[in-house]
């Protein structure tokens, strides 16, 4: 036998190359391992790029913040160049020297983050350009001062600077401030004023928060609550079972007139007949803003200064104490830093003013921005006696401006002043829009 054949016979026949001792394919194991490695690589790749994206987005957010800050400062400087009255070093120095300027009140959280020089420059630029003008401190209205003191104002004078230079004189431009918080005014004994509060609870989910604020106070105004349907009426009655005062009525009204219709047309005649002071608040969400935080801040700002909060304290008590102390105080409402004018509402406002018999409307005025206030019944009476019916109000959805509701919001500030009523405003340090 040939040697080669002999060696071949002596060699043991190998197993099948694709089978292992346990019967599992070695190729399958290798394929599984390869798949696991590929998946791990893909996951690592995804995690790596997610991390990169996170870093990039974080960096971009910081860049955007810095750009916005620079843009704000550039706007102030460019506005100053366009108009010699704007943001001059002399005016900025005068504002900073007085130390009464409150950037956080004026600009909210943005003001707290700005330097005092930058905030004073921005205030001056905006007040003179008319682009989002603001009040420099609670209780002072620069446009009212400029209008009333025109004979004292030079071409290059700023109203606030002039006000400070003249020693902060009293006048129609200055409103007593009812302070909230620990520094708030002393609260008097429970008054004999017959007080009612109208709550328009269109968003019934917010009523419990209003109840919590009410219960911070010793004064317990009678409640008149308007809702949009029978189911909400049941819910409202359940929530208000925990109110320590009297719930006079929970009523369902047509969905027209927003919060103003239920107050004037729904409950108005009863309110001005049976009570000395009427409060008006409402729940709020904005259908025209995608910024939920902005709306939430506005609600907190308004309700804290109207009703109270843990930070503000019992603001109903403080408002009613002020109205007891001076029977000519006809309106009390939160001091909003913004200064909206008549805007697209002047024509409608003039028509309503003619019905009210108050004559020509002022160009500058203060008013409860957002339509929440405490009113003496005599100050609210002219509006109720307009005799508005449900058909007089615009149908939903309404425009963002230029309706009779926006005109009435402004008239609630302008008309009582025209009729001789005094106004006081509420403000809580640390609560801002």
C-alpha cells in the first residue's frame, strides 16, 4: 500500500466543520456575536451623537441668551442715538442716584439679571420710543406726569428724571401703593364694609387655587361665581364647601362677554344694590400665547396682588383696609409695570364714554391690566347702568384687541378717575411678571 494511503487511513475523520460538540452551529455563535457587536456599536454611536447634540444645544442656548442681552443693550443705545432725549448719561445718572428705580418691578426677572445702568438705559429707551414702555417704580406713571407737567418739561427732559428732580411731587401721576409681603401695611380690624367678590371660573381647575388665596384673609367677601356649564357649577359648589364665608350664588351664563359680561350683565344689578365694595377676578389661560410660563407668571402676579399668597400675605384685608381709611378710594388693583394705551380701542372707548357721559377721554391713564380689581359700588355703577345685554358682547372667538371688552378694561381705570374717585395700587416685592 502506498505510504500516502496508509497515512490517510490512520487519520481520524473530523467532525462536520459547522457543528460544535453541543450541537450548536459555531457559525451561528459567531453571527450572534457579530450582531451584538454591531448593535453595541450602533447604541454607542447614538449615545455619542446625543451627547454631542446636548452639548451643542446647551451652547446654543447660552449663545442665544448672550445675543438677546446684547441686542437689548444695542436697542437701548441705538434708540438713544436716534433721539437726543433718550438714555443720556445725565438721565441715567439721575435715575441711579435717586435709588428709587426698581428694575425687577420694571422688567421682571430680566430686570433682576441686568445691571442697574443697563436697566436704566433700557427703561429710558422704551419709555421714549413707545416700544413696550414700562413704569420705573410702583405708583408712578411717567406719561401722566409728562401730560400734566408739560409746562415744566423741556425738550430733553425725561418725565421720571424731572419727577425726581422736583422732589417727587404729588399729583394725578402718583398712586398710593398697598404693599404686600412682610413689609405690607398693618391690617385693621374686620370692617363693616359689605364686600362681595365675583369670580369668573371659566377654567374650573383654577378655582381651588383661588379658594386657597381667599382663606389667607380675615375678611370673607360674599362670593358670586360664574361658570360655563352645569357640570362646572357642580364642581364649583363642591370646591367652595371649604370657604369660610358665604357663597351667595353659582350661576351658568352664556359664553359671551368673557369675564366682564357675567360681572356687569349677570350679577351687576345685585352687586351694586347690596354691596359697598365689589371685587372681580377670573381664571386665565391665553389662547394666543404658547408661553405657558408667561401666562402662569401673569396669573400669579395678579391673583397674589388681588387676593393674596404665601409671599404676598392677605391682600384682600389690606385692600379693604385702605378703602375703609379713605371713602373716596374707588378703585384698587395690581400695579402692572406695562403701560398699554388705547391702541385699537379708542373708537369703541369713545362710544362707550359718550354713553357714560364722562366727556373726552384722557390720552394717558392708569387701568387694571387684565381686568381684576376692587371697586367701590359707586365707581362700578355707571358700567352696570349701561344696561348691556348678552347680545351686546362680541361672539367668541374674539380678536386680541380692538373689541368693546378691551375698551371696557381700560375704561375701568379712566372713568372712575374722571368721576372723582381715587385709585390705589397693590404691589408685592418679589412677585413680578
